[in-house]
């Protein structure tokens, strides 16, 4: 008589194998990276909740398309001004103190958004919020520090996925509050909740572990001299990194300028020209989040397997395919097109972030991040202001059509100049 192993035992062993494989696959999510993910979940949920209808909120407080662009522009300029010292501080004095302190300060700035009686106060709030982003380079650097090289594509894709999971219900809740409480009150409540979320995240980030060995202490005298030194160091550092990172940086700045033209006016265009309702807008944002959740892990595995160059170039092609949907679509077409936009977003963010992490040594990541953030903020500021002007003074479609002026040459140049590092990081 032939004996066979019990089916339930074989099934149990198979299940254990699958569980072990999953645990192994995601074992790098621990320590600092896990703490950051938890804090991002909290922050992103309430950030999206508060900003779903921000352009309409600005209009309700007396603003116009140009004012919407101006507020976004002012936030990005003020953010740009602190990126050089932010990167310098991150590399010399450590990541943790900067991240925790300025997360608390960012929380306080949201109160102004919530109580603003007019758009002028929103402008002040945007400037203060921008200045608080001095911790951006430290946050980017500690994220790179906390991810193993062979898992960076997956790691940055998971960041996209987790934040998308967090924001998926946010537009729907914002739409519900909008219908029940009206535009202004619902947005004010959203910003107050965002204040509480940032405060909670700041408390969690107190548990982060510093990734810089022997960080120095900063004195008031050094703070005065910091800014010019920070600028010089953050510019000189580009001479010490591979040429691919410089090209990647330049293309990133150009694309930031291009996309920023759309940011302040996309909701206005959808409502005024495509007749999308505010509630439908919440469904579109939810569809975008769902598509990014679904595609994040497969995208990360592909990036880690085939490299960063091909996914990065493909993300630009997807942008070119998505733009006509925004220009000429309706509610149904926009919902169907969300996976294209979501995939483009994931591939671009994960591939770019992972490639920078591969190219830049740990001791230079703060300065590089500060320099990137400075020029991205300047480019974004100019783009937002120009987008509002083009929309109001020239043509509603102009900010969208001009995307092709930048996407096509950047894609061609990327094929030529992007080279992935062969040397394994120690």
C-alpha cells in the first residue's frame, strides 16, 4: 500500500513557503524605513484631504487663477531658499534633529491655512510652510540611507504605494465634507486635521535613528556663516558625482517646471472646460490612488530587475499618451486613463530616486538633495506662476500643450545620456 502525505500537511508547508518568501521579500521594511512609512501614511492621508479642493478654496477667499499660481509659486520659492542649508545641515549636523523639529513647525503652519480670512493670509501661510521644508534634504537622505541597494526600486515603489493607500479614501471624505458643510468650512476642517496629523508624525519621528556617524553640534556663530558655505558646497558637489546624475538632475528640473504649469489650474480646467463636478474630481483622484497601489510592487520589482533607465524613459512616453485624455476627455475617459498616469508617476519617482541613491555616496546625499530641491522648487515656482498666467491670459489648454515641448527632447536625451552605475556600493 502506497502512502501519500496528508494533503493538509502539504498545503500547510506550501503556505509556510509562501509566507516565508513574502517575509523575505519585504524584510528590509524595518527600523527607520518602517517609521518613515508610518509617518507618511498619517501625513499623506490628511494632506490629500485638506488639499483636494484648495484651488476652489483660494477662489472662495477672493483669489483667481493667477493668484492660485502665485500662492503655489511663493511656497516653492520660500522652500527653495532653505534647501541649500537644509542639505548642508543634513550631511554635517545629522538628519534626525532637522526632520523632527521642522515637522513640528510644519504642523503649526497649517493652522494659518485653516483660519485664513482671505487669500493674502493663505499666501503668508504658503511662505511659512515652504520655509519649514528645510528638512526635505534630510528626509530624502535618511530614506536613501535606510534602503539596501538591491531593494531601492522596490523601496521607492512601496513609498508610492503606501502613500497612495493612505490617500485613496481622502478625496471621497473631502467630497463628503464638501457636500455636507460647504466648500470653505470643509477645507478649514481638513487643514486642522492636517495639523494634528503632522504633530503625530513629528512625535513618531523622534524615534528615528541618526544615520550620520558622529554628527557635529552647531553654534549660533556657525548658523550665521552657514548659508554661503551651504550654497558653495551644494554646487561644488556636482563636480564630484557621475555625469549621469548631473543629466538626471537637469532633466528633473525641466520636467518639474513643465508639470508645475498644470498643478494650479488642472482642477479649474476640468470643472470649467470638461464640466467635471467636484464630486467626480474626488473619484478621479481615488482612481489614481488605486492604480498606483495596484502597480507599485510590480513596478518596483521591474526596476530592480531590469534597471532604472528603461522605466524612467517609458514614464515620459506615458505622460505624452496621458496628456490628450486631460485635454479632451470626460469623466469616464479620465477614470480609464488613471492607470497610465499612475504608472508614469510610480516609474518616474521610483526609478529617479533609486538611480540617485545608486549614484550618490552617503556622505553627499544631503547636499545633493538640497541642491536638487532648491532648483526643483525654483523651477516649480516659475512653472506654477506661468501656468496661472497662461490659463487666464492666453488659453486654458496652453499649459497642457506646452508639455510636449519638454517631454520629447528630455526622452531622447535620456536614451543617450542616462547610464547606470556598474560598481556595487559598499
